[in-house]
C-alpha cells in the first residue's frame, strides 16, 4: 500500500498545479486518473485548442500548457496511478484515508483533494436523424487534430467558448467555415465573440445566427448539412459537421463518497475549499459555491489555498510560514 501526504483525484491542469503548490510546502502528492496520461480534458479532448486566459500567455495550446505544468512539478517527484478509476474512499484511522481504484490499487494519505474536473463526459448531441451513421465519418464532437480540417469545408454549431474558439482557430486553415448558432447572442468570452465578428466581417467566417442544423446528408460520409434559418432552409456543402453543445458530466463513484452534492458538483467552503468531510477537499470544475467560475485560472487559485489548509490539517502543531518563491525559490517552514 502506497503512503503519501495528499492524494489528488484527477491529473488535469488543476491537479497538476496543486502538486507544485504542495511541493513548495514539502508535501508529497500522488495523482490518480482514469485517463492513461496526465492533462485531463486538455490532453484527451482538445490538445490543440488554444487557451487565452492563462496569465503570461496571450495564447497557449492545451497540450503545451500540460507539458509546462509537468515540467513545473518535476522537481517534486509526484507519483501517478493512471488508467485507473478512483472507486472507493474509506477512513482507516482517525487521520488517514485509504483510496482504492477499480483495479485494486490502494493509496493512503491524511488528505484527499478531488480535482476531477467535471467527472466523466458525454457530448451533448443534436437531435438529428441518422446522426450516429455519420459519427467518425464527418461528425466530430471533439477536435483533437485540427490538421484533419485543413482545406476542408467545415460547419460548426454552437454558441459557447468551444464553438467560438475553434471557429477562430480553424478559420485560418479550413477551405471554408460556417458557424451556426440558434440565437443572435453568444455565451462565450466577449473577446472571442468580437474576434468571430471580425472574421465574419472580413469574409473568413460565414456566421449564421438564429438558425440551426436540421439534417445531415451524404452517401458514406458527411457531404452536406441542411440549415433552417429565419429566411428559409438552405443546404451547405460540408466535409465535417462539428456540433459543440458542451459535454454532459457524470460524477461516477465520487457521488457515492458521502460528500455534499449540489447540481452534480461538490459543495465546498471557500475559505479553503474543504468539503463536509474533514480532510477531503474539492478544487476546480468539480466543486460549487456562490459565484463559482469554471476556469482553469480559478482552479489554480483554489488549489493554492487548499494546500495551505492541507498542511495545517496534516501538521496541526507546526507553524506554516509562507514566503514568496521569487525571494526564496521555495516556501519556508518554521
């Protein structure tokens, strides 16, 4: 049985950065993730997606951010259990938890930090006839390799950040790109909306609002999509149809651990992102509290405060003196 200071459930960007913050306090971490490699959604779902809200990076590819986070935590030698699902948590001593994976791996620690993003995901699919027929044959719910869309006719549907970001990115490499949205306003970041509008005004993107895709056509793969607009029904040539309506999250076994759940997320105290079970914390997209923003940036903040509390939980009689890393290179303990 492996022993560590903090078990981090989820090896996405928030879990990885938490290793760094814990390392500054000389706390050892062991990360568990059902995916076969670190990075979470950034690696598995959109490795080539540009991210615009990481401080110091006007734009950084998701995979590049993961690579940088891995380099940042390398000095602290975290352990990983990958390709295994965190199945069960039990208290085996007054101040010690045991986590067991679906493959029987057992890890013990006085603190558990749940950084599982939104849990497991399923794409929200549009209600189109024969949609499944074209999955993998022109219908994609996730953009993994943008190069497959180079010099192709692309139709994207959606009005959130993902639809906007991929429209901006693919506009530079696609033969043609159309963004279909059922409303005239968007849910994404204002800056992204403005960029899409600029691309539309310059003719690089065909923006069609108050409209929706109603059918897909093609013999063996997508060849065209039918769009119902306020001016009537139009058929557009398309090599790929990418509906980006978000992902439906599922907590999975986490929902059975006795934690207080609200709207499919874990309720936390914003003082230190602790849950209703002392010693268990939840950080990143998997938690909820008044004013919650599901941003990587916010998850970094939550992880930073969480490890301060975790240190006090593990060493209640030891005084923690936090020093700036720009001065010492590492936090000092008194």
